[in-house]
């Protein structure tokens, strides 16, 4: 039987197939890497705000509770943004004439809210409720990181589906005592496995298989 291709042609064909296969895998890895990079996710990216507000100074150094500004975090889906009057309760007396705070004073004079740029963004098709997470023992730093150390605010997590599922699959690894929810420095103790299971039961977290990972929990 006559040979259709020469050994050299066969070798070239195999080499081309190998190169194409490696190229496809490499391209997929590059695309995946870019898609999960900070360029698209915004992780570690500081947004330009109307005022360079420092959580490090206010929450960290001064110890102002998160709820002083984010007043609805325990009762509503959104944490809420402070009205200008909240800023002016202090800044009508402290740094009252600072040029950096001119937009705050102008906002009050014009009776128009400051246009803050959202830092943590979820897709429009994802439902998230701050209040239920707070009620079930999930602390601010679990999602927002050590915001009390941020001079200017930036996201530390991409809030991808896998990020949410990691918690929903094993909430006992993340829940904390109620008194520690707003403690940014909290870390899971050595016996978190035992404490977490007890807290999950105390908070009535439904841990039936598949319940917290059901599509309807986040996509409504």
C-alpha cells in the first residue's frame, strides 16, 4: 500500500497540531488571567472620589463605628451613604475651612449630596442584602478587608461567584460573635470549627445540603 504522506510531512503535521493545541491552551489561560485581573475586577484600584475620605483616619485612628455613616447596614439591603450633614456634625468645627473639604461645604450649601463613586460593585443580576449577612454573623472585614487601614478606599475582593459560594458552602468558617461583627481586626480563633458550628445553629443558618447554594438565593 502506497504511503500518502512522507515521514517528514507527517512529522510537520504533528508539530503543527501540537503548536495549535498549546496556543489554544495558552490563549485561554491569558484570557482567564485578564478577566480575573484587577483591570476588570477593580481589585486594589482606588476610585477618584469627590473628597479624599480616609477610612484609616476615621474608622481606624478615631475609632468611628461603621454604623455612624452606614446607618442602614443592619436593617436594609444597602449599607447606606452618609448625608452631608453627617460629615458636617464634626467638620463644622474641625477643619472647618480646609480646602480639601470645600466639596463638602458646597454640598451643604447647595443642598445636593456628594456624588461618591461606588467602590464595591456587584452585577445587576445579583441580589445582596447587607442586613441578613450582619444578622447571621458575617463581619464587614470578611468582604471589605481591613478598611480601617485604607487611606483611600479600594476593593480587596472581586466578589465573584466563587467568592460568595465559598462562604455559602461553609458559613461556619466565617461567622463570628455579634460583638465582633464590626471589629475589623477580628480573626477566626483556633477553634473556629467548633465555635462556627455553634454560632451557625444559634443564628438559625439553614445548612441543609444545597440550600445556601441554590441559584434563587442570589439570582432573583
